C-alpha cells in the first residue's frame, strides 16, 4: 500500500473512531443523567392524563390538549415512570438521528466531527434532559421537532427511493408534530411558504400538493383548538364557553395583557381579577362578564395585537434571553442536574455563543438559495422566529415554557447555520464533488 493510500486509510479510521467515541460517550452520559429522575407533576399533567383515559375517537382531536401527548400517556397506561422512560428514549434517539443526518449532509470530514460534537451538546443540554422526566408536553414536542429537521436535512443529500422513503417518513412525523402544540401550525405554514419561494416550488405540482397538505393540516389544528367539547373532570366547574383549547389562553391574554394596557376596554368587574383561573371558575355573579368575553374576547385581543405591531415585536426582542435560555428549573424532575459553568452540555445555551450566532446569522445564511442545505437551515431559523411570536402571544402565562419549542428550533437553526457555513467555505470549488469520506454526494 502506497503512502497516500495508507494516510487516507488512517484518516478514515481516525474519523470513524472519533465519531464512535462521541456516540458512546454521549449515550453513557445520557443514561447517567436520566437514570435517577423522579417524575415532575404539574397542574397540567392531570389534563393529559384525563384525556388519555377517554375512549379513542375523533373527539380526541378537539380535546383540551393537542392529540399526540395524551396518546403517549395512553400508550404508557398513564404510568409516570413509563412515560418518562418513553420520553427519555425518544429524546435521545430523535436528537441522535438529527445529528447523524447533519453529519451525513455536510461534506468536509472535520466539519462532520464538529457537527457530531454539537449534536452531543444538544442531546445532553440540561433542560432537554430534564424535560424527559417532566410530565409536560415539551419533551415529546422537542423530539418530534428534531425528527422533522433530521428528515428534511437528509432529503437534501438523498436521492431515488431513499429520498422518497425519507419524505414519507418526515411527512408522518410532521403530522404528529403539528398535533403536539397548536402554535406549531404557524411554524409549518411559514416554513412551507419559504420553501416554495426559495426553491420556486410553484413550478412543481408535487410542491403545490405538499404545501397544500401542510396548510390543510395546520388549518385543522387551529380549527380543533376553537371547538367546544364535553368538559373533562377538571373543567366541570368552568363556564361552558371556555372548554375549547384556545379559550382559556385567550382569557389569560385579556386579563393580563389587554386589561392591563387598556382598562377601559372591558366592564369594570374584570379589574378585580389578576389571572384567568379565578375568573373562569367564578360563580353566577361573573356569568355576564364571562358571556361577554366568550363572545367578544378573541376580537378584542386581535385588535390589541395588531394595534401596535412594532411594540409587540419589540417586546419579544427585549425578552429574548428569557425565551432562549430562561430559567425552567421549576419544571425539572427530582435528581436533575442543572446547568453549571461552560461545558459541552451548556454550549447551546451559552449567552455569548448565541449572541455571536445571532449577530453573524445574516452572513451565515447569506444567499441561502445557492446551497440546498443552507436553504433548509434558513427555513428552520426564520419559521422558528414566527413560532416564538405565536407562542409568546398565544398565552400570557408561563412564557418561557410556552416558547421553549420554537426557541430551541431557533437555537438549532443558528448552530446549523454555522456548521453549514463552515462546510460551504471549506468545500472544494464547484466541479469537485469529492466528499470527506470518499463518497459522492447524493
């Protein structure tokens, strides 16, 4: 074997050895972190459990929480330990698959090693690990987001039947992700619209069909959030008009936002309430006010939202660190290890790293259309911003938790943008298609 061939073989062996070490070390550390978790139960947990006990049927689509998480609880027979075990495995493998997809998609060998390290950081991020032990929807939503991104990224490099299989699988996962959190509908529609524009999808009947299906599913999700249903046990003392999923968050928005900014917009009795729960459970004396809010509340809130659009956006920008790396320790399980110092586990939530990526993101995503992989990352990042806005103004309480999914999507998009940019500037000039492992791109 000649010298150059021997060197190439050694480089390849070293590359795969590095990937194997990263994978094994990440799995070992993950198992150590989740092994002792004691399930965290929040007030909302009972809602998912009560839905999981209902008979299977179309009515579950319009229930008090989106469909997918109650189905996970049902699969686990509402057993807390089984639920967190499912969430833990789903989270690890979803983010591992995403990491593998990115490693496959980039071309330079050293960039692939960086991508594997960044993937390990996302897998082990303290909040992500903690949410696997929390009986809340964030972990399942986060995992499905990772699988959606993995499928779309893989399709950039795949071809033929493999690409078709990836597209079908990704479509199924996207459907599940849409029915995990209502605000995902806004992200999906924006991402589909951006993809149509970047790749000139109007020239393809397949692109039109995929976009139409995405919009139809998103419309179904938003419609299901507005439909009244038979009250669950926790709702039996509520005003009947507030059983739809979107009704109670709207009530929170009216009490905490609109009434605070414009007290004259409502009848005087509303000023006595500081949050929505006491109002929705109030006695007959509050019935006229609740009737009025049920009929006119959505329109009043919509006028408040669009009345000062610049102020609404500025408010979210001002709260950016609260949303991107806010304190979610309240929702963490027992025996959870919090963030501590600068390490692999905290790099994706490091303020200086995120500040640098935010400032350089226009450069990293410049002329995204020239690189299909960069185009995908552009769609991920921009649609995430819309998702943050929708989540922030979807419910005035628990803002950091409600924005967690979209905020993590933005963080993912920023890190992917840096990886793809490194790969783009390091790759050989057009005409040379050699990949870092000797294979040809799909």
